[in-house]
C-alpha cells in the first residue's frame, strides 16, 4: 500500500455502486432505499444540459433531508472538469454533505488535484473537515487518460478508481467497443487492466464499470465473478436489479473466509517460515497477503 496524505477511506462495503439520475426524485428515492452499498446521484450523462441547475438543487435538498449516517453512502457524479459545470456542481452539492464525489473523464492526477482545490475552500467555509469528502475517479473515458492511469498514487481525496468503455469508444471514434462474441475488444480490456494496475499502484480499490445489459443477470454474475478474481473490489450498476447480483459476487464466501483465516493462523504459528505446506499445496508470503486482504474486506 502506498502511504497517502489527505486521503479519506471508503465505507467498509463498496461492492455495488448504483447510479440514479439527479433530476428524478422518485429514482433517487428508490436507489437510496435499495441494497446498493453506494448510490451515485448523477448530474452528468443522465441529466440534459438545461436540466442541470434544477438537478443540483434537487440533489442538495434530497441530501439535506437525510441523516448524516444515511448520507455516507449517497455520492454525486459531477460534470467533468473540461466543461463549464463542475464549479457550480460542487458549490450546490457540498452544502448537502454527500458521502463522496465521482469525477468523470479524469485525465490524470492533475484533475483530482484540481477538484480538491475546488472543494477545500468550500468545505472550510461550510465547517466540513477539509479533504474529508472522498472521490472516485473515472480514469479511462478519454483517450489521453489511458496514459495516466499509473499516476494517481498520493492524489488528494482519491478513495477508488473505476473506468468507462462507452465514453472511451466515443473519444476514439470507434463504431463499437464489443467484438462479435459480445466481449470487450482489446483496447477496452486494456483500459480495464490499466485501471486495475493504477488502483493497485495507488493503494486503493478498483471498481468495475457498468454492464449495460441489465436484463442479463447471469451474464452479469459471470462478469462480476471474473473481475473479482482479477482483483476488482466492486462494480458500477445502472439498474436496481443488478445490485443483489453484484453484492453476492463481490462478497467472499464462507469457505473463502475460513480458508483465509486458516492461512493467517498457519503463518502466525510459524512466523519464521517462508513457505508452508497446506492441503497438498505450498503456500508462500503472497498467499498470506491475499488472505489478509480478503479478511480485511469482511472484518474492516
């Protein structure tokens, strides 16, 4: 793990991140009352240009009507820094004390630093501890951002990284981001891998992008399980029906937890050992590290 200053921690559970449009009180309410670990009220893609001011006010009112404990899991996706809306988004949203901010189309660490510079004076004015509002960055939505995914270590506020395939395809001018088999083609698998590696280098969780086919829950289950094996710790969702599938896929099973505890206990009992035989396999220090990481997910 990379030591990071001014970096708030995520809630213990961050498996499922459900989007809800910020201009619909009904959908925000449904999302907030559901099972998602984190709900993201959107004022970027989900809200038309002329509806953004009203959406900001609706989100702030929604947040202010909730308790501090409830707001911890209620985040907001603001508009990207290369447009005209981010400062107005932050000015309207921070008084509602959201649980966190999602920064779309981040082009690198410098964008997270710019967002921090926008947020810190307002937090001080509002009596919020400066730097305490965490940020998740969408780090592959523009072509240039693919080259900066490894630069985020130590970025202020940054608590997680995720990626996007649809905006990346638009940035490139691609006709599709999927192959004939329905899977992402190489460029987008590369984006997924670079996000995972960048998050690991920064010492923060990587969160998988959305699955747009919200009716195919079996396909979602398979994909979520695969990326979890790869190292992802959660996934974005666009429909409430996806949330239980994501939560289950990213929750360690009882068998995994028991095995992790057994591995930790074995090494604790043999502190000088580099390798230990266990159930017909040789375990070394990377096995111990993975076991401790898994237990940290469920034990805090």
